[in-house]
C-alpha cells in the first residue's frame, strides 16, 4: 500500500502561492540607502544643472508584482543629509534662509500608485501639498520623478540663481 499525502488547506494555499508568484500577496520592502537613491536636480541660472542627493532617509514600499499599478510608499528624508557637489553650496541650501534644515528637519512623501504613477503628498519646508510622481520601471529597477515649483513650498531664496523648478528623482531597486 502506498502512503497517501494529505495536504491541509493552509499548506495547499502556501504551496500554490509559492508556485505561482502572480498569486502572491503584496510585499513590503524597507527603503534605505542600500536599495534607494533620493536626489534632485536644480538649474543654476535656469541653465546649468546641479545635482544633490539625500544620504539619510527611511521608508517603506508595498507593492504587488501581479498588479504593478498598486503600491503604497512612504519616505522620510533627513533634510540635513543633503549633499551637493560643493560644500559651500550645500551649507547655503541647508541654511535658515533657504531650505532651513534646522527648522524643518524632515521632508516626507506619502503616496499610492494609481496605474499611471504615484499620487501623494509632499511635506517640505513646513508645508504639505499634493505631488504626483511619474513612475517608470524595468525589471527590478523603478524610478519615480516629479518637478516642483520651489515657491509653492515656501522655498524662495535665490530665485534667479537656483531656478524656480526642481526635479525630484527616486530610484528603487527591488529585491529579486
């Protein structure tokens, strides 16, 4: 007589989910400097690009590989962790008359995917406004981008030198 393998309903469900990734539940990953880059580009005199990057941040991304149009994201950036190519420019941007990293130590984004991108809110410089990120992905790499008008968030220092618009770029590498 051959032994009969009996599978309980929970075990059968677990095996089916493992065998069919498209049936798997959404995953949550930690967003940190190991798998994520958060940066921006401004234009000096509205012509010359200058890039900056935040080095201290945390967050979470919940996504469903079976339905890429569904996700939720929260990212909290330490404002003082911003680094630009020149130390003097970095100090100026972090100073009270500009970004005011001491007065506003955190920049926070919260959003959800809606098929074409991520709709959410950005808390920056003490103000919260809606911000939509365009989302591009290829394989395990996803990039979210947006453009903001600095003055809408009260960041008005050096309008000619720093330009009125800043491009935000978040790059996330998903685990395999």
